[in-house]
C-alpha cells in the first residue's frame, strides 16, 4: 500500500491531537488500507479538511457539556447539611443563549458544507471519463475513450481527475475508495457521478458500501494509479487480444475446458469470444494476470486462491452467479495454467 | 373491581375471571396491558440481544466463518427489526399504557378494548414475524436475466432463513428477483401488522390525553412524559400510513408482480428510499422521545427541583417532531439525489440539533444547584444524557454531507445510532423500569444490584460502541459478513465483542434483581422517591381502579405541591400536614369510598387480533388453496371479533360494586 504523504503540516497537527484523544486507537490498527483518514487525492482531502474542524467543534462541545454534567453531579450531590434547592423554573436569558449558541455554531458549519456539496459534485472539465457498473458482486469498468473494458481493478492515471459515471444493472451498490473520495450509490435506472483522483501512483482499496445481497461483504474494489505514460500504454494494451497457448500444452487444455465447460458464456476472453461483458456476465478475463485480485477483489490472484475459487465459487462467495462446475483437480490445474497466460 | 353481569347481553357470556390466565387474556385494564407489553418486549429484547451477541462473536475475527453469510445477513436484519419494532416501541408503549392514565389522573385510557386490541395485534405480529423460521429457506437471487445465483448446501441453515434484506428493505435487493423465498414477505407483512398495533394505540393515547385529564390539568400542566407520549402518538399517526402504503407496494410487487420497484419495467427504487425514510426518520424520534420523557420525569425528582424550562422542553419536543418529517433524505446523501436536495436536507438536519440541544441544556439546568440523589433511576437518567450527547454530536457530523459520504454505510453510523438508541432510548427506558418498579409491585428494587447494573452497562456499552466510530473511519462498512485481515480492523472488533459480553452480564444482573425484588424487595410505601407527579399519590402497587377520587390539579408537579410549600427564598418546605395527607391518600386509595365503575373484560380484542396474522399467512401462501382459505378465514375471524365487540357494551352493569 502506497503511503505517499505530501507535507501538509497543518493537517498533521490537526491529526495529532484527536489521535491522542482516541488514545489507544492510535496504538492498534491505525490506518489500514481502507482508512478514510489518510486522503490520497484532492477530493478526500477536501472532505478530510471539512471533517476535522467539525470533529474539533464537537469535541469542544462534548467537553463543555459533559464537563458541566460531571461538575453538577459532583458539586450538587446530596450531602449531609445540604439545603433544599431553590425551586427555579427556568431562566429566559439562559434559554435564549443556549438556543442561540448552537444556531451560530451550526450556521458556521453549514456554509462550508453546502459549498463542499457543490464542489465535490461537479466533475472538472479536463477529467478522464470512466464508466462504473455494479454487478452482484463485482465492479466493471469501461473506458469510453477507447472502448476498453475491465473488472475488479480500476486503473487510473495518477495526478489526473477521473470522472466516473455510474449505474447498476441489478441492485443498488455503493462505490467507495476512502483514500480517493467519499462514496456514491450505483442505482439501477439512475446515473450517478463520482470524482476520483490519486495524487501519487499506488494501489488503493475499496469496498461496496451498500448492502447488496448475500456476498455484499465480498464485493470489493481496487484502484491502481499509474504514472501518465504507463497508464496510456496500459489503456492501449487493453484492446489487444491474449496470445494463443502452445498446442499440446497444459494451457491449451485449459483453454479447451474454458470453452467446453460453459465459462465462455459469461466471461469474455479475446480472441476466443468477443461478446461484450454485460449485465450478469463475469469480468473480462483477457488480461486477467495484470490484476492482483479476482472475484470482486475479494481474493488474491494467486494459483492457490484461483484454485479454491474454481473448485467451488458459491462456497467462496455465497450466492455467486458462477456455479460449482464440479471440476476435477486436473481440470482446475489446466484452467489455471491457461489463465496464467492471460497477460 | 366490577362484577360481571348475570344476564349476558350478547351471545357470549362475558369473561369474569379476575385472576389467572383468562383474566390476562380478556383484560382491558391499561396497567395489565402495560405489564404484558413490558414482559413481551423484554422477551424480544433477549432474542434481539442474542442476535446481537452472535453478530459480535462472529466479527471477533477477520474473515470469520462462525456464521454463514446467509445467517449473518439474517441476524443483522432481524436484530434491527426486533430491537426497533418489538423492543423499544412496545417497551415505550408499556410505559405509556401503564403510566399515562396515572399521570393525568384517569381511571383508564379512552378506549380500553382498543388498548387490548393493540397489544394482541402487536404480540401476534411479533410471533408471525418470527414464525418465518418454520417456512423459509435460503434462496439465491434469480438475477436480472433469469440466470440464478448459486448456493452451496452449507449455506442452507435454519437461522439463515430469517429475513435477510436489511430492516430498510432497499429495493430491488429486497424485491422478488434478488431475494426470492418467503422470508421478506414475513418481514413486510409482520411490520404491517405491528404498525397497525401502533396506529391503534396512538389514536387511543391522543384521545385519552385530550379528553381524560384530571380537572385543572391544562395542557401545560401535563407531565413531560405525557407530552412526549402525545407527540410520539402524532408522529406515529402521520408516519405509519406512509410505511403501510410502501410495504403494501413491496408485498404486491413480491406476491402479485405489480412492479412498483421493478426498474426494467419502469419502476423506481429511489422512490422506495424516500418512502421508507419518510417513515424511518420520524420513527427515530418515536424511539427516543418516550425515553426523553422518562428522563424529564426522573431528573427533577432526584434533583429535588422542578424541570428547568418546562415549556422549552415541551416545545423542543414538538419542534423535533415537526422537523423530524423534513430530514429524511439525510439517509440518502450518497443516493441518487441532487446537490440542491442534499444541501436542503443538510440544513434541516443541522436545524434539528437546536431543539435537541435545548433539551440537554434544560436537563443540565435542572441538575444545576439541585440536591442530587444518585439512586439507580437517576444514574440511568444521567447515563442517558451523557450517552445521548455523544450520539447527538456524531449525528451533527452526518449533516456535513461531504463528511457523511465517507461515513455513511460504515460502522461510524452503527456507533452513532447505538449511542442514540441504546445509550439513549434503552438507558432511559431502564431508568424508568427502576423508577416505576414500586408502582408495579409495591416493592423496591435492590439499589446495590441496580447500581452494579448501571456501571456494568456503562463500561460494556462504551467498550462495544465507541470503537465502532473508529472502525467506520477505518473503512469498515456496515452489514459486512467478513472483513479482510489486512484492514487492521480486528483489534477493535474484538474490543467491541468483549464489550457486548459485558452488556450481557448487566442484563443478567437486572433480571436477577427484578425477579428477587418482586418477591422479596423492601416494601416501598406510597411515595418512595418523594416524587412530584400524580401516579405517586395513590398506593403501591396501583389499585385496579387507579384513583378512588378523581384528583384535582392546580399546578405542574401536582403531587409535589400537595406535600411542599416554599419559604421566602423559594426553597421547598414540607407542609406539616403532608404526612397525614399521604397516609390518607394511601388509605382512600385502597378503600374507595364510593363504587368505581370499570370497563369489563372482553374476549373480542384477542379474537379480532387473531384474524390478522391468519390473513397474512394466507397472503404469503396465496398461490395455494390453503392460502386462499386462510385469507377468508382470517377475515371471518376478525369480523367475528369486531361484530361481537360492537354488540357488547363497554360496561356491563353500572350497579357493579367495588370489592377490594
């Protein structure tokens, strides 16, 4: 996980104190790859800059009010000799004050909130468009600039804004890469937009936020940001077909199984089929080995994980549209041998 | 106690049992109905709590396989449904039922048989909802193009077959295509039935409050708990029809293919979100306002001061209720709504923090300069206020829309609303249980065990739910069956699980305390807390007829002013005649000088209620002849109940004497 941190002294200062406050939090488990507190791009940065002042305001209010309750509990506790209290029914001046103060605080929070809403919604003019489609239970990515299609891993150019146009063909999903921005639903029948930008090259974790059925928790996402030149060559390469395996090799046997067992009905793997990935279909496999993760970014793209996955997808991912085909160990090995040629 | 008639006026003989099983089945006494509400809600509290513990045990480890995905999804769904509809709402209804007539000086609610009806509908609704476990199985989604998903046989378990679409039932995931099977039909129809119970109860409470107040009890002399009950009743009255219609749409979609929420057919799923949260957000205030009312009764008693800014607290409650109808889309900031809508709902959501703050400051103002006794009820009341502040403040951070885009659908939200609904509502309700226990039983609960319960809960509660804010900020999404080990989420999940087990210890202490105190608790006398409101001006336990003489009210805190005057400094001075007065009230309370007329028990509420789940079973299985038969049978049963009810007079004989 890349942790490229620009020097932002003010933010570091702001971060330090709440960490003291959250004391032990900072000792264990701080800042895993899904943290929303380590922004890696301008949009999550903007959210972060809004969150901390509000958090601090809340801390001050918390300390004052809880402090007053503790003080009252201590000072005015029933002790021997304590006189009966005066029967005060209220105090208009006080009531006005403690109604007005929250109004002022909230108004001062409201202004940057409203500004932030509009800032973060409108995509910038030079942004690179991508399309994100939600499927049970993986994300599909399309690049309208050249028609490239991929799944599970979104590859973007570092330092450039990406404007995602999103929808879903089945249920409501929610695209969330905390380091790059907040989350946004993918709603069937509607189009939503999300701005993404990573300042530095690196790999960023994501997750579907909205409960979307049996394997919601295993609907994950990866974003890989590449330097501009690398990104352009990656994008161009997506249109190329994969190489034919050597005749008689194990990979060739795997390809044959891919075609015979029905895998090919849902998975695109060019040049063997060219059906566009759509709707319920599985991810495009043409360049599978470029990706670190499989099956909705839930598992690593290792021979071991691939083996478990192919042996019984519904066991690995409950509800999976990829059925248990009852493959033998030999068949699985052959298929993996072929998959490993999909560079 | 009235005597049943010798000559039945209907075809059935009027029930006459005063003790035993049948007396409870046929009772129309608001106190008994309140007690039944309370015990039923507590039983569901144990069920919902067990579900929560299973969830927490499962999340103890990253990539946990203790529960299957289907089981996990079912448990978080039923945990929410149970705690909201079968615990907090009926527990609040228990308090309102038992206390409302006592607090306003009435003998019963306006419609005693309707009161029984709403309890039985609630009970049958809850049983219907959970009976799903006998009828459902784990089904894979059918998919958009009719290519179904696949279920490994290991997924096929009993608990996995509970409703699993989330309590919010977002469409289309909770529709027929993506969650086939019967489970969600039971949930949708079950909530429908439970909603009917609440609707009937709210009408009853509104009429009671407007018509049966004691002489001199103007609206602004009503105890705050009565005010909050009134506000909640109106909230329910206006919000339940919305969810009723929305749930009918879901049931029609699932059972008869109406396609309201079928996107390819032109349906719209964002509409469901609007309808659901238009009910769902007022519902939040339905859950919290009764506890706020309870706390507003407790803090003055134990601070020995009147409530600071009574009118402000009342109007703040009303203000929260009004605004509560205008903030629903803050549950949808990440959904497909425009920035203009987001900004508008951000502002309304921030606005609702103002009246909420007013309440907190007024509770603090009540304690300030008081003479605070830390009896168990007061500890729970202070616990409520302190925990609710945290929930309120974290709530404000959600109104900051961009910030909410990071936090929504994460454990940050789970932490937030448990601070409101557990740290808030549940703490408040338990404070009420400790406070009014003597009213029920004539005995005191053990203070030692009560305080132990409080501190165990404070530790366990905060250990469970405080780390969830951190987990959410660290990227743990809600409703997640598994989290990856690399996310570093495990340590705080483990802390939360340990905390939840500590909460269980507190529950056990409470149950032990309750059971032992009921039989062997210290006798309470009539006024154990030196209280302020009318319910303590009658003996403990409450006599069946409540008030032997209708009380007359001259001020807020009517009972207090019978006992106390004020010196020139404004400090209370116990009137010399106070002890005599209390003794006299105690005597008259149990020995009414003249006969008291009470409504007679009736069989018909339970009969009318029994038809509803029958109809609901029929709808679920409507494809079969049996289902169609059940629908007809249910209608017949309910009609029988209603006709019998209509032909039966409320009070059988006006000559009935009172025997005590």
